[in-house]
C-alpha cells in the first residue's frame, strides 16, 4: 500500500498521526471505545426488540380458533402461514427501501 501513496500523502498521514498521538492522552481511548461499543450494542438491541415476532399472534390464533378436528388445525396453520408471509413481505419491502437509500447516498 505504501508503494501507491504519493510523498505528499505520506507527509500528510505522518502529520495526522503525530497530531492524533499528541491529543490521545487528553481523552482516554478506553472511554471512547466503551462509548462506541455501547452505542452499537444499544442500536442492535433496539432493532432486535422491534422485530415482529409471530409468537404472540400464534398464541392468540390458537386460543381464538377452536376445534381439535382437521378443519380447525388447517385453519390455524393457514392463518399462521399468512402471518409469516406478511412478515416476509414487510421485511422485503424494508430491505428494498434501505437498499435504495444506501445506493442513493453512495454507501454501497
């Protein structure tokens, strides 16, 4: 990598590294790293918590749709398949929206 960098870029990088090293003692790196890790983990946890889980709806369907015969079982299964399909379609729509916004900002 060093072979492809111009001399002016090398000097700029050296000045930048010296500048960062000079001010590194003022703010502890462990504090900044801990703050960053906390932000990343909280963001991931919020996304995980906000995912739609079909379990509650499954319990509601199984308690509302009565019948231990074949018709009740097939009706519960069909309703849960529709729930899963709806979740999948929502995830795909959100994926396409996120992909479009990332392409628009040239992050991909």
